[in-house]
C-alpha cells in the first residue's frame, strides 16, 4: 500500500559546523524527502545522517567530498517517521542547502 502524503515542504539555509537538522518529520506524520541540494563556497566534506526517534540513535547515511563551488543534488527518497531527522554536517563553513519533500498522516507503521 502506498503512503498518501498531503503537505509539501521545502526548506533552505546554511549548514553549521556542529550539524544542522535539515528536516524533522512532524509529530503524528511521516515524511518523504525527495530532493536535497548542497552548494558550497569552499572545499569540504558533508556528512548526511539519520536520527531514528524510535531508538534514539543516529546513523551516517553518507559522506561526500565537494570542491569549491560544487553543487550536489541527491534525489534518492528518504522516508522518515514522526520525530526522525536528517542532519547535515560540513567540515567547513559556507555550505547552503535546499530540501524538498512531502509529509502526511502517520499510520503508526514504521518502515525500515
């Protein structure tokens, strides 16, 4: 059965060296992140991590190295349950992000 998402979202900003929550699935909702774009002004590595609210654990999804001026777009879908987060952490300042996706009612089923 396919999840029906009802609310589109987009967010943008700058990444902090300590890590930035680029999306958190709202309470009683699940989310699918459909696109993440990173744009950096200097060479750096960016680590994307997933915080699982059901276990209070954070796992690294990937780390990517970008050269100065690179733009990276990730269109792999990330599915998040209520309270789950995607966190991006750069190794230097000057990286911006844009994220887009959809959220909808949480059916109480946790997908892995």
